[in-house]
């Protein structure tokens, strides 16, 4: 069977590290890429038998692109600490590794998203998928601060089974994460955004809410959908506030 390296980026993930490593225990190598955690993640990953490498964190794409060439094996499964490989997905991956399709260099994997303790069925997260199973020498992440995705040099397939994904710890932690994303997005948007106007501060945030809550049926997810819609609008607003501050040199 073709061998597999599982890559797990971490940064203070002591609450996740044991379970995420258990979910990829079928891999031939588990490579934890730690950004100098201070909560015991580094020590726990070593204790659990992972190969651990450390690097100061800049932004996700940079961290992942640094780690990918260091994998021992050609095929890589990259799993974030807040994700889990389900037994069904594990079996599907093993089938692919046992009989690789000629020429295929990567696979999209859907995600079963959870937020505030509830499954998110709508709200723009319904068809969420990411390229996470790929060949080391044919794939890398595009150089973006947020919503980075794999650029594959060859055919890309899609798996039937999904990753379990729960990005929620507490509401305060999630807002802190979204503020961090807004800061990174401001850097990505600086080059492609012209003069900032009320359109950026009013219309685009409202559209962010309207799209997720109305068009993408977030209202069907109840309070969770309302919260997701509101946060999406908030992040868009903060993106342009932070871009305004960046251009003023006040960030």
C-alpha cells in the first residue's frame, strides 16, 4: 500500500491534539507542525509518538507550505487540529492508497461543520469542502493570509465521505479568531481594493449577513444560523476598518 503522512498544524491545541492524532493513527507518519505552543501541545504530541517540528507562526499558508516538503511520504493528509477523520473517511482514504488512480494528484474532502454545539446544515457551510489529500510534490497552498487553498498541478478528485469539523471552543474565542482573520484579510485586500467608501463599510457587511442568513438559508439553522450570518457581516466590516487603519499606519 502507498504510504501516507498526516500533517497536523498546531498552536495551543492541547484540547484537540489527542483526539485529532487518534483520528489519523492509520497514517505511516504523523507530522505535527507546532508554532511554539505554551499549553503543553508540543510535549503531548511527542508523548503520543508524533514527529514534531516547530516554526514561528506567520499565517496558515506559510506554515503549511513550509511543512509539506518535510513529509516523508509522497501522499499527504493535512488535518487541522479542530477536524477529525471519521472511520468512513479513513476507509475511503485507505482504499485510494491501496489502488491509486493514475495521474490523480489530489482530492477534495467535504466537511461536516459544527458550531456552538449544533450541526450547521445551511448558512453557506453546507457544501464546504477542502483539498486535504494530495501528493507532496504536485501541490502547495496559494500565498494568501485567509481562506488559502491548494494549487494542484494535475487532476483533482473528490471523496464521498467527510471530515468532522468543530471550530468552536467558546464564543469569545471564536470572535477573537474572526478578528484575527479580519486582520489577515486586510493585508490580502490592500492590493485589490481601491478607495474605501460607504460601500465597503455598509453595503458589503450587510450583503455578508444577507447572503448567509437569507440566500444560503441560514434562518433554517435557527440561532446558530443567525449568529453565523451576523459574524460574517461583522468580519467584512472589520476587514475594511483594519484596512483603513493599515493604510493610515495605525494598525
